[in-house]
C-alpha cells in the first residue's frame, strides 16, 4: 500500500473515530467542524479522495461521505495497539471483581466473558485453560456387557474422559481392575508419546487398552479446550451492520450455534500467538467467510508450556478498538496470573 503523509494519516484516523461512533459515512465538512481542523473542507475532501484511491477508504454512494476500508482499519488498529490503555479506575474495578470471585475456573471464565462483553460492547469468547502437553493421571476400567468396557480416563489437571471400548474378547472385572492398577503405576505422569512407546512392554489386554488410551489422549490434545464461555451476543445483533434481516446476522448466529466451528476458529486463530500476545483479525483476515463483516481481538493467556486458554471479543468491523484492545489485553493478564497462582499452589 502507498505510504501515507502525516496529514493523510491524521484525516484517516479521525474519520475512522467518527465512523465508529456514528456508523454513518463521514464528509469532509463534518471532519473539519468536529475536530477543529486547521484545513479547509476542500483540502480534506481532496485528501479523502486520495485515501479512497489508495484503498484506505470507500465511498458507498456517489454523493455520500467516506467509510473505512479494511486497509484503513489496519492502519487505525496499528495505532491503537501502541496507544490504547485501559483507565486505571476500570482496571481496578475489573481486578476487584476477579479477586472477589471464588478460586474456581468456571466462575473465572463466566466472569471474564461478562467483563469482556460489558467493556467492549461486543461478543466475548473465553476458553478454559487447557494443558499444552496432556499427561496421564489415572484410569478406571468397568465391565459393562460382553466385550464392552467403560474406560474412565483422568488426565493431569483434572480433565475426565469417558468412552466405551470394545475388546477382542470378554474380560472379567477382576482382570480389568488388575490391568487398571498396573497401568496406573506404569503410566503415571507420562505424556501420550511416552505411553505409546510402552505398549510393547505389556500383555495383550494392556496393549489393547493403551492403544485406545493413546487415541483418546491424542484426540483430547488436538481438540480445542472444552467449553466456550460467551456473553454479549445481543450487543452485536443490535448494531446497524447486524440488523435481524441481514445475512451478516444469520452468519453470526450460525457461528455461535455451531460450537465446533467456533472451537476450530479459536484454535486456528490462536495457533501462532504466544501467551501475552494479542492479535486483531479484521474482516476475518481473509480466512473466514463467517467473519467477513467482523473483527476479532484475541489473546492467549495462562502458563506457557503448562496450561493456556484463549479469550477474545468479536464485533462489527466498526468495533471500538480503543476500548476493546486494552480490555482484552488486561483480562488476559489477569487470567494468566490466576492460572500461574493456581499451578504454584498445587506444587507448593
């Protein structure tokens, strides 16, 4: 994209600020009057025309003012990433809410979703912290019927998976219990790769159990981190871009109804980000048709290498980045502190 002059950059940023507040195309006269620019409307109009030709603005109708294009939002967001800060009073309020809450992950997730939605006036998305390298803790094998066995797998960190296995031949409960006791001793604290390497050191029954156990652990490791806590969907649907009859509203509703799609989106969006990092996806960043009229501010939180989660805010491309970016960053920092404190308390 062409390099902007300082004056063009100023006009672009002010126009986006006005459009975010009003959702109406912005004219040169309004910019001059509202922001007391020491420029004539004609000069501003010429610069707006140049910004439109460069791809930073759009003109919806011939006689209308301009609205931001995706590239214009990217310039604006780049500035907000550096400058936007959450007022100290808001930080104190949010911090007080978290430290008043019980030391309970579900309550923290619900509160984080509520705070993000309220502060940003967008839709919040929060996933619980998830072990980055899952490890075996405990297994129970319960005979049900014939060759079928209920396997209850407990992972380090408390996650519990249950599934019914079909073995090659019927096995008594006593033999299942003995196999479970041996495996609990043999596999305690091991990662899925380490467990897979041990299968040759066990008998046939235990080899079958380990094979199914490894499959289950790999599925858990590759999946998104369980439940997604959301809040504030009505915030988005009340915006002009998401009137109830619009395609955009239907896309948004579909996205939140299909949780597997939402989990996949969050997983892909956070794959390349590190804990403490923040990214802004504008218009779906070219990768998600569902978000073509949206922006998403997301961050990872937690203890690197141990347990991490993802949180973010979804809203129209016209969202208040100046408010949303520092809110997401601050709440991610709070949750990281809480996760680290919890892990340290367990190890103490």
